[in-house]
């Protein structure tokens, strides 16, 4: 089947999902609360309606998200015969599913892309992409709401987590009245204090040791307009930390006075560096990430550099400085 790359409306997404006898729901690599919460919320509701659902995420969930109801059902090996309907949750591109998913795998399937990234390439047959949503979880809520009241505590917990994490606890600029309205509708079914504690207040000690190393490496180039940390494999090993334990570092270092953009470089393996960027305002980090084949949002984006850590740091820093300078000319 040719992929048509159609823009889909909410009604299209609802119809496709409501009619599916079987579905594969895909979360992106380096999974976060939005991709996992959105996928699992969809899974719970579709399954209740009689759809046979498989959830796939190539990588393990971070420890602080393993409380999500249904997390144990996520498989890490792609089924050899994918179901007729394949749903991407929060994936800006199909390759965000990870290397197991090959384009030919999807030839016999109908694909649906539910997402909110500005860098979304409309890669599916049906693309329900709304870049005004602060989280894919908001869009999933809209879909599920059309199928009935959203009152199941498991579903509510998954969607609330998706929105809380992607909005930075309702603080990032993308947080809209809709984000808050969806959260308000879910609120009666969620113990928000318990949820907050599970996501944010049970950090492993190794994460503290990693933070210590991150702060020791923190620099403020571009006259203090950039906050930058590069963590090597040796840093993770010395802290006894996993790669995803540095997630909080970027939001910490962006918050210093005068900092306009923050960069965190993580050496995932020798010669492969994962880069996260945040902008506090004018700089469009989606554009910077795009120069390295990545993407995301204007104020939060990421990419992968196949370089050593030093070269990746220099190149990303240069590109970010250029973006910040060009922004001033506009
Ligand atoms: Mn998201």
C-alpha cells in the first residue's frame, strides 16, 4: 500500500481506531511519559472494546515511569506479522520507533500517526497531528472521549502522566487551556500527589551521583547565554547510572539567569551522542536539531550525532550559536 501522507481529522482517527479488530501501538525510543502514557491509554480502551492490542517500544521504560498501568505488557520485539492497523503514539517520524521497524514491515498495514511535534513528517496513511497540543496525551484524550466517558482510573493515570510530563507539570510555554481542561477532566480519577511522587520524587541515588558529575561539567558558553553539559560513558559508569537518568539535568541547567538555551549531550555508546536541547525563548532548537537529522518542538528538541563526544559538542554548540545569532537578525 502506498503511504498517502494524508492529514487526518479527529473523526478519521476515531473511526480507524473504533473499527480495528487488531492494532499495534508504537512508542518512540528514549520513551517518555507522553509516548508511554498515550499508548497505554489507547491500549486499555481499545482492548475493552474488543480490539486485540499489542504495545511495542524498542527500549525499556525509565524506572520512574514503570508504575504506569500496563507497562509490563509493552513488548520490545516487534511482532513479525504486524496487525492491519499500526498506531504511532508521539512519534515525529516512523524511524523514532527504532531500528526494528522497517518500511517494508508496514506495506500491508494501515498506519495512523497521532502526534504533536512540529517536526512531524506526516509519514503515515493517516496523520492526526496537532502541533498546538502540549502533549500527544491531549489528542488521545480527545479520541477516547469520542468513544465514551474517560473514567477508568488506569486510563486517567496514563493520560494525566502524559500531560504532566510533557508540560513540565503545567509550566512549559506549550501548556494551553486545553491541556488544563483535559487534566481537569481526568483529575477526579487520579491521585495527583502520589503520581507526582512516583514520577519526580523517587530518584535513584545513582541519579544524584550523575547530577554531581553533570554540575561539575556545566559550562556557560556564548557569554552565559548557553548552559551546556556533556556526559561521557565514563560519567555514567562512575555514577552507576543509566542513560535516561540524566533527563532532569537539562531543565535544571536551563533555569540560570541569562541562559537562553540549554544543551545536554549524552554519550550513549562510543561514537554515538544523544543531544537534548531546550530554548527559553527566541532560539528555535527544532531547527538546530533538524541540521543533525533530529527534531521536536521549537523550545525542546533532540538529535543523534554519530561523532565522538568532543566533536558532537563542538558542532552542536556552533549550530546553536548560529541559530541564536540569526534569530537576532530577524
Ligand atoms: Mn510528546
